[in-house]
C-alpha cells in the first residue's frame, strides 16, 4: 500500500490515442490524486477525446492537441507551451514516437513511459510493458516510479454534468420511457473495420429481438451514423431510437449508464459502460481479450470465435481482413447473442 505524499508536484499525462485509451488512463489520475493530494495534473489529448475529460475535477488544465492537422509548427508550439508549464513529471501511457519526442523536449526532470515505447531511451524512467493483465493495471504500473503501487483494476470515474443528464431526460420524455424501464443500447461502430460486427449480422440480431417489447437505442459518433441508419432501416425490429451522430460523448455515457445492457464491439463504449457499471455484451473479432482491453464487470460476457490461426491479426484491428474471410466475425452466432439478450432483459 502506498503512503500519501504531501509534496506539491506538477504532472502532465500524455494520451493522444483514441477515446477508449483515454478512459483507461483515468485511473492514473485518480491514484495520483489519492496518493499525492497536492499534485497538479494536466492532461494532453486530441480534441476528439476531450469531451470525456472536461468535467473531471482532478484535472487542472486540459491541453488539446490536433496531431493530424497541426504539422511541425503545431508540434513546436505545443512543446513551447509544455516547457512553459514547468512540469516536474511527464507520464506517457501512449507509446508513440511523437509522445516520446514531446516528453523528451518537455524540460521535465522525470519522464515516465513503458520500455516498449518508441524511442524509450528518451525517458528517464521506463516500466516493463506487461502482457496478460488489463490495460488499467498496466497503466497504473507507470506510477511505481512515483512510489505508488497498485495492482487492481480501478474503475475510471466519469463526471456527467446536469445539462447532459437533462438532455437524456428530454429524450426519455419524448419517447415515453419510464424511470427504471429496461432497454438495450447498441453501439455498432468502431474506427477499425475488422473490430466491427458486420451490419448484416447486427440486422439479423435485431430481427431476432423483434418479438420483445424492449426498446433499442443506437448510439455512436457522426462517423457511425451511416452504420446505425443502415441497421435501423433494414431490420424488422421497429422500436429503434437511433441517436447516432446526435449525442456528445458524455451524453452517450449518461444513456449507457441508464441502460440495462450494451452490445458493443471492442471499442470505447465498452470501457465507458464498465466505468459506469452497466453490463456489457462485447463482440471481439480481429482482436482478443488477452491484449488487456477486455470488459471486467461481474456480469459481462464476450462473444468471439476461438481457434482461428489468423486471429489475432493485429493489436488494433485493420481496415480489411488480411485473409479475406472475416471468419472471426462471421462465425459468431447472432442467435446466441439474441438468446442472451432476451434472458438478460426479461
């Protein structure tokens, strides 16, 4: 058990990956504040993930960095800002070349990341990147360099505002959803094609649920709207409430919190649901739970195709199936998922 430290320390956490990665980085902040209450923590992320951090009382300053559109000038401007912040410690769970370079140029005396990070020799402290444990546990090991030791999966804390709660209240009022009513949420999208359960299988899944009286919410970002629209327009199920492309990240989080169950790919909604205590039905295709991004709720379930020699094909998924069969997804039986959902919601 770590002892609480009283020193005032200024820390920058760098996580410029996707939304799910940011969610799984939050326990770092929680443990730092728990063990070093006087610490001042800033967080560097991309604009697309900043919404989930904006209400977080543990974060002093949020630094958005548009790494795709900033170019070299933007990178130098960012480094200048970070150097002016006079940070004592930089912690980078993100293992990219760019994150390592930013950390090195930060001016901080202590710079912490994993031994498998790109240009890991630029860090003052490196921690072994351990396989076979959850990403939350893996990230928390970075704190050992600060004398903080934690081996548990600690739930990320999300902070939904009153306005975001009211937005969901108004949607429930519009669709006559009673307080305590069981409903299902489906998040069919994901950045990577090989991590996405095929649209036609989602349609057949929803067809199999057409006999239930429960409502189904479809959620996702603007990039997921096309997938959600296709499912809603082609399924026999007629009680969809399709909100894809209409909610902010935190509004979606509040909807997930109120859901009896969420069906999701190996993507951010799974991690948000775990943080909020909502039961998860996760579908894994190209990736495997052993990578450390599995759902950890007591009642969570994973559907996947085991025993394929081609799986996993990459750690993040890809834009197409490398062996052109996509068996990892097509072999998953949507009837089994439907039967599970009916039992769960009954």
